[in-house]
């Protein structure tokens, strides 16, 4: 049996509404003897009088006992996030590489939507009080535990996409932006990462076309010409995919959604839902050598996708294990979130 002893706390330094609860949680965990980790920018803000330092709670925090999240991320057993859906995407980026398995994630919604968060801000003290009394079996993918007011908690696996970039001969891999650990960029040689929502392969502007050759498990499927393609996970099916009128995919279905952003010369291109264990290869075959397109992962990792470059996409074996509130019927919970958070299926 397993009990959490090493906890990462994730908070947006600029989202002041979440700061008091974040500080109170940090104090409570330290008082119980748990080892706490913070990202370096957040740790620096704790000492800033104009930021976290303006709260009285900081006087009760043992700054010296906090570990900065640099090379220690593999030690973390539980991550507690205070924010919205963007905070969960940020957490996924911290564990972008399969070399660092993601710890369990417990997310409290402080955002405007919070579709991916099943716990609200008013649940914080109650849920934390219960969760640190529980012992989870880490070997099992799911374990239901009786919680407050008859609510249970389940460990849900969020599928990610494994993405590999293969550059054309003589072409340099260039990241245009990836805000990692407070602005630090990924090394330019990195060509493998995981995405929680989606990867978009697009032209630079809506007025340009990109020509993409798509193959599945090495077998040619089609050559698409238009403004781009979106490949999404079940989690990402309610993001960009949904705005393109793609299907909403249940969390338990391990698959990859593929949909065109705009068909200008490929009117026969239709949305596809493919098994997660296949490999999709997409090659930029634009005739114009200057026709540089781009890849965008989860809205923030942006790289140049030059003619001749190839992107390989498959279901990742590196999941995000998230602790979710449930009433022992995950499908009912999923439908309720669609209705309550996204206002879908309301007539």
C-alpha cells in the first residue's frame, strides 16, 4: 500500500484568487511533515513582497524545506493544482517527456470553466483532509475510495499523444516558443514529447495552404491540402476539435481523433477516429520550399514544420493519472460535466 509523502503544488503566480488557498495548503502539508515541491518561479515569488509576500501566511512557511522542481520531478508522488484547465495543461508540459512518469494529479478549479477539474475551490479543505488519510494502491489504475458526503474518488487515466519530429536532411529543429518552468525553452535538439489535448499542423496564416501527406502504419492514406489538420486525444476532443464540429470522445476510449481545419482542395477529407495503438505519419510535401507551416501542441509548444519534415503521432504510454470526483458511475459523471461545464445537450 502507498501513502503520499512528496507533493508538488502548482499555482499561477499571477492568478491572485488562488494564492490564499495555495498558501494555506502549503502550510498544512508542511505541518504534517510532507516534502513539498514548487516550480522555481513560484518559489521566487514567495520571497517577493509585491506577490505572495504580501500575505500573512508566508510567515508560517518553511522556505528552506521546499524543493525546487528541476531535476527532482521524478520524486513527486502527487501534484495538487490550483487553477483551471490551463493549469492542467501546464502540469502535462512539466512531464512532457516519457522519461518522467507523471504523478497523480489532484486539481481544484479556480478558472472560468474548469471542465477538466472535478473539484471546486470549496472542496479543498475537505478533500485534502480525506485524501491524506487514504492509502492508494499504486499498482492498480483505478481505486474507488469513500469520500466526503458519499462522493468517491477514482484515479482516471488521461491519454496523451506521443509526438516525434523527424526533420528533413539539412533542416534544423527550431522551437518558436514553449514556456517551460517559467519561460525556459526546451533544448532545440528535443524532438519527442507528449501532448494532453492535441497537436495542430497548420499553415502560418488562414490565407495560406499546406500540403500534407498522411499515412497510417506506413500505408498511404491521402494527401491533404488546406489550412491544416488537428489530431486530438479524448481529453482534447472538447477543445479545438469541438470547435471544428468534431466528435466528443468518452475518456475511456483510447483513440486519436483526426479532423481538417479547412478543406480548400481536399473536399473528400472527413473526420476520423483511429485506434491509439497505430502510428500516424504526416509529412509536409508542399511544392514551395518556402512554404513553412507550423506545429502547435497544447496551445503553447510551437515549432516550424518545413517542407520535407515529418511528424509521427501515436497514443502515448505516458498517461496523466488524475484523481476525479465520482458517484461510482463515471459515464454519468462525464455526461453531467458536458452539460454543466460546456452547456451541451440542453434544449
